[in-house]
C-alpha cells in the first residue's frame, strides 16, 4: 500500500488504490495519482507512450480500453 513514485526523480505517479491484478508481469493501474503525474504521446493505435510528468523518465504504456472495466485504460 502507498504511493508509487518515479525511480529517477521521486514524482508521485500512482496510488496503490488504483492498482489491480493483470496477466502482464508488470504492475497495472487504472489511473494516475495526479493529472500531471505522467506525460503521454501516441505510439500506436490503442497505446500511448507514458513518461514521468516531471523529468521525462520512460514508464511504459497506457493501453486504451484494456482496464478491468469497460472503457478504462491500463497503465
């Protein structure tokens, strides 16, 4: 339980309250903790490249419509 932060700068990214079990080997979250927690850019249909909103450190992807509920994203 707690807050997940950027490994490079310590910026708050996700709350454990938004974490859920997914078949991927990485932690999965439904939302960021703050609106400016991450920066996003389109990488391919259905996926956005995600980086830290403060320092730009690469964090992976946001997969659109792949969350636990219909219409939710998965980080």
